[in-house]
C-alpha cells in the first residue's frame, strides 16, 4: 500500500538523528531523500549524490524546482552554500575510498545478519543497481529505511534474503514504521518503538528473530 507522508517523515526524522555535523552522507531515493528536511537549517552536513553533487539541501517548495538540479534518482533538490559539482567518476571515487560516513537506503529485504537486497525482483524490469553495491560495501554506516512488510503483508526483515543480494552483512540499522533495529554480532536488537506500535505486533509481523533492548526507547509522533 505504501506509507503516508506523515509516517515517511517520521522514519526520515529518526534517521536524521544518526547524523552529526561534519559528516558526508549519501541518500537513496524515496524516503531517504526526506532526511535533509529534518536537520537544523544551520547544520554542517554535506549530502552526496552519485550523479555528481556534494551539498544537497532540503526539498524545494512546490513550484520552486530547478530543472537543472536533481539527485541520483532524478528528483528535484536544492543546494547548500559550499556545494560542489563533479562528474560521476569522482562521486563514485568518494564512495570507493570510504569517504562516505553514512548511507541511507531503501530495501526490499534485510536479513538477520544484515545482508541487503534492494535492487532486483526477478522477472521484473529494473533500471539497474546504481550505486547501491558500492555504498553498501564502502560506507562507514548503512541505515535502511523501509516498510516493515511488502505489498502482500510478508515481512521484509527475514531470516535469509531470497532476493538477489546487494551486499552481505553490510546493514547497521533498520528503521521501519514499527520500530528501529540495530544489527549486532548477536543478531537483530529492537532499540526503539514508535508510540503507535507494540512489541507483540512487531513479533507477529517479523520473520527474522530479534531481541528487545532492556533500555528500549519509545518514540513519540
């Protein structure tokens, strides 16, 4: 069905809390593109795009889009003071050299071990992997924002990915509309609970095994 605007922004806001000033951050398409809207206006974070831009700002207001400015997914963006343009080889060079502090991506499936599948559903036409493989392998921290279940109600947090992998054991954190999970050496750990969900509900909708933090945070609207 897809998440509503309010819920999408709730996930983006929680992801924004993981970002600190001075970081270089890459954003995937979809919900991750909303993250800059949830940082203070005077933040000192540089958002990176594979198509050759460092310094993405918040989403433009409707009617104020610049057709020459877009992210790697083709969505309209703004730029911040100090932004820099480059070609895609330089942009990918930043990724491959490990310069990206955090990448925030969408996903089709994430396994208990942090394996990521986010680029292909066999039998369906897809545009390609894009920069996901490099980002998943080389970013210092990988955060996934996704719906907890797919269109037919199956858990996207799984024991083992059944879709083609993007990278193995690369995900550090998963944020869904129900809660926040950290990937630890002992497995998935539920650390945050959105106020409108319960642990029992999450267990009923999650294929993967997980434990619950003793100091679980309840996130308000």
